[in-house]
C-alpha cells in the first residue's frame, strides 16, 4: 500500500506538430514534403502566417510573418487560408483518442493537452505507452505529435518542446540540472519577452540561474508570479490534470429587460453594446475567446426568437461581438416592439491559444489594441508578467500562437 501511495505521478503532455499545416497535409497528401504556410488573406500584403510546415520553417518562414516576407524567404511557398472547422473537428477526434487511454485528460488548447497515466503505467512502460499513443494518432489522423513524459505538468510541457516533430522526451526530476537548467530562461514555459528581459537585466540568463537565485528577491520583484516561476525552475508543480477544467462553463450570457418597449435601432445598439461589454469582460477574466454567438430577442407580446452564428475568427472583444450581433439583429428583427435583448457566446478556447487570423479585416482592429498592450507591458515591467493574466495571454498568443511547435 505504501508503495502505491509513494509512487510518482506520470504525466504526459501531448503537443501536435505544426497542427494546422499538418491537418491540411493529412487532407491534401499532395502537399506532403512541400513548404506550406497557413495564413489569412493570402492575396493581400497584410496576410499573416499563422503556422507553417517544417519544410517552410527550414526556409526561414516564421509565425506572424507577413505573407509577402515569407514568400521572399521561400518563393515556392504554398499558402492556404485557415479551415478552422476542420481543425476543431480534428482536435475533437484527437482528444477522443486520448480519452480511450485514460479519462484523466485535460485539454488546454486546440492542439495540446495533458494526460495523467499514473494508473495506466504499471501495465505498460510509459515510453512504450507514449509511442503507442503517438503512432495511433498518426495512423488515425495522419498528424504528427510530440509527447513529454514527466512527474508533473510543467516538466511534461518542457519535455514535449525538446524534440519536434514526432519526439518523445522523458524529463525526470533528477535530469533537471542537466536537461532543463542549461536552457535560456526565455525558453521556459510561462515566461514572456518582458519578463525575460527583466530577468536578464538582473543577471538571470538560464533556467538554472533562476532556479539558483534568491527566492525572496524573485518574490519581491515579481510577486506570486515570481514565486511560481522559481518553483517551476526547480521542477516543482503540484497542479493536477483536471478533466473538468475545460467544461467548467459552457457559455456566457447577458440579457436585460428594457425600461420600455422599443423600436429604436439606436436604443437596441446601445443596449447590445452594454451587454457585449459585460460579456467581453467576463471572457477576459476567464481568459477565453468564443466561436459561437447568439442574439435573443423578446418582443412586447413575450414571443422569443434566438438566432446564432458560428464564426471562424475567435471572438474576444466587445467590438468582435457587436460586429456579429448587429447584422443578426438587422436580418431577423421584424419591426415589432422589443421588450428584452440578450447575447450568448459559447464554444470556448483559451485566449492564449486561439489562433486569430490576422488579415485585412482584423489587422487594423488588432493594431488599435497596441496602446492597451503597451500600457499592460509597462505595468508588467514594474510588477511582473502575469499580473494582468488575460492580457498577458493575448500578448503571448500574438507572440507564440499555434505555430510555436
């Protein structure tokens, strides 16, 4: 009994390699072995690379690079627009496969997740289990993956990043000094560019430097976020694999009964704007974006209608919501006096992982967020990255995106 109690956890982190590009290749085998980029508005100079195949990366193509620049690096580059419904369906199938191995699966984004295989491991060696999972995913979905094996989530995540594509890496606590500590501090999961710069300014250049630093000093400079980074650098992470984390909530809704029935479009717009602002704030706190939006209308005679839309671009802000709900309103309102209005968003994805298609239509909107991001950066430079969690995720989503693999 004591042996079972003291047995170390065995955590897998599975990370799909160049997910969007790999899914496209799986469905279009003629693209295999060719430089491929997934980008928004491929015909426009403002099209941005979301991710690319390893053949394209070898030619200098990088995530967030403008298409024109990517083609300058790689003239024979094949560029395709994202097919988000296909990617989400492939992701659904992926996690269904993982749950056939163990119910202890936590999805953290469209293309990565954790598995707690502690109870499965006595029946099969962890490396053999990882190989079988990797091969099954490859055979079934035709998409490559990398798997990190470790006693906790942080080390498993770091391990999966160490060998790509089709890598399997074991990172034990006894390996930390030789495998983890020599890495640049900027390679550490959870550290963004601002924190990296600040750590370097105080002489911390590697993960080992952080692990061997003065804990009290790091806590004073970075707060609780700094304490957490210090623990991670020393291989400490007590978070569990939580299968219910993704399903904590399924939708976010806001509605209001008007002070009096109205047929004024201006009143409707103002009311929906207030509701959209409240929903965007709740999404910000939960650090998610959404792929479905629904407008509800109750007329003066208490008759209700609800009309929704599934979108390819992740909805994140009040403006995103308003751009979707106002056309729905104009299309479906029949002119009768309105008593109640409501908005619901659902089909969530973690904000830091949502791969927003930066194209002609969203590029200028995204640029308008820059003053906010700059302000957030200044706050984080003083108080530590992570002090404003969702904004940090937004920033790092632009910096890292789906194409980090």
